[in-house]
C-alpha cells in the first residue's frame, strides 16, 4: 500500500482565447463560445500563408503586467506569469518556506518570438544590436524560471518539453514532487505563445492546420467528418498543487484531487500518432491504475481531440479499449473546439476544465460538430453542457504530442 500523500488542486489561473482568467474562460466554455478569430494583421497576404486565423489571448499580457516585465520576458513567460499569479492568489497566497515550494511550467515551443526577433535584428541591424536578455528570454525554461523567481520556489524548478503533452506532463511532474516529499506545494502548468507567422507557416506546410478562413469560429471541429486540421492558439494554464495534509492544515479550499498519472511513448513517428493507439491506451490505463479507479468510476473525459482527420478517431478507439462497455456512460468533451490548440499549454488548461467539470457537476460542450464521424461511438457532449452525476466521480484528461508523448491524468471530485 502506497504511503504517498494525496495531491489536491487549491488554485487555478489562466489566460486564454476565451478569457483573461479562469472564471471568464470557464463561463465562455460552458456557453459554447469560440475564441478563434481572423488575425488583425497582414501576415497571410504579406507572406503567402494559407491560414489567416488563430486563437489569440483575449486579454493581452501588456494590460496585466508592467512595461518592465513585458520588456524582459518573451510572451510565453508573460502568459505563464499572468496565470501563475492568478493561481497563487486563488490558492490564498499561502505562506510557505521556499525550500518546500516547487515550480514546473512547460512549453512545447518556448520563446519563439524572442528568437526570431533576435535573428531579424542580426540580419537588419547587426550583432551589436541584439538585446543582452535575448537568451534568458528565448530559452524554453524561461517561463518556469520566471515563475520560480516570482514566488521563491527553491524545491526545484523544471520545464518538461513534450510538445502538446507538455502542460499535462508538468502537472504530472509536480504531483510526483509532492508524492516523493520534495515539496508541499508546486506551481505547475503550461504556456505557449506561438501565434507567429513562422509557426503558422510551418504547421500549414505539414497540412496540420485547418484552412477554413471563411469561418474561423467553426474551424476547430473535432469528430466532425469535415474536420480539416487544428487551430493554433496561445495562452497559459497554471494550477497550484498541494499535499492534502498541507492544504487541510491551512484551511485551503480544494477544487479536486489529481489522483492518477499515466505516461507512455509511441516510439513510432516524429509527428504521426501510432495508428493502433497502444501508447494512448497505456497512458490511460496507467493513470487509472495509479488512481485506483475503475472504468465505472470515470464519468467524464476531456479528450485531446485536436480536430485532425486521423488523431481524433485513434483516441476514440483507445478510450473504448480502456473503458469497454463502461465508456457508454462517459460524457466526452472536446474543448479545443472552442479554445483552439494551445500546444504546450493545452494539457494544463484542460486539466483546469476537468477539475471544474467535476466541481460544478457539468461537462462542457463540444461545438461545431454538425456531422459526427460515423466511427464515433461515445457520448459526445454537443453544443450545450451536460450534467454529471453526484457522488465521488472521476475524469480523465488526455494529452498527446508530436514525438509520441502520451500523458493521461485522472482527477477526482472532493
């Protein structure tokens, strides 16, 4: 019998295409609103980019942070700091020895704005004009480092990089820090700021992005037969993880428990998922085993579901393989239909959605599904929220990334 401490979530923070904080983002998600818009720039025309829309943050970081802060941080770190400050305040700004506080903030791509701006400076103005802060701004651990400095987290500062599974892996790592006794509290999550002409061009070259330029809000359509790719978005999601005993001792409110972690690797292809879904099913099963929950305990899944023609159905088959007949009573939500794909921040934001779904006993909707894929044999929550049952219930949040990274988290109600 494991003696590892239970890990609970006591604080939530986010900045997303749906809202500048968690309450506004969650409200928009439950209302089925899209955060995807045509970009207010001339990138498509100037550079010949076939995609002219994305999910930009609803509230620019410059409206929240001071000018000196925005000058010394890449947007990826700016978003992380905005979300982390919200999460810390939401947790009651706990007093804690920095030796018992950790920070794990992931990014799939890192400081790409800083890197490309720096290269433009070298080409156009010469090496002497490159800012001295360029390397500290562009490094992928910059968001984690800035968060750790902000809160004095000295138990450890980490930045897992696992593509679109990064945010979920950061939360998993934070849970492990608490379980192994390294920390009592960990600030954990993901961030991404890749709405830039180069990444958009690169993803478009892979045929990974939707090109529905005439209908940006309807472009992300997981499980619909007309889906044609994901929608690139930006933002951050951060949670405060805490040992249950520590949270209880200080009288903290608790949103839910991160009960199980499951990770695996496909070892198949640098971008395409393994077609049988064996790695995804392994991650889900490991998370359920770790949480000691059965298939009948799972009532909700926030799917990875990016709106790609191949990936969506591999996950559906994996869910059915793991849960069997019990999958029939699961409410399935694909919230990227509203937020777009936040890459390294997606798993963290969707963990927030999962724990709020359990708290409020409501599964958020999936929008834009007008013609469901005939292979979809799960109960997809479409267009309007759906009630979840009372009692002790569990949800799974799936996150999968280029390179074959698979992460599943099981959260349970309190």
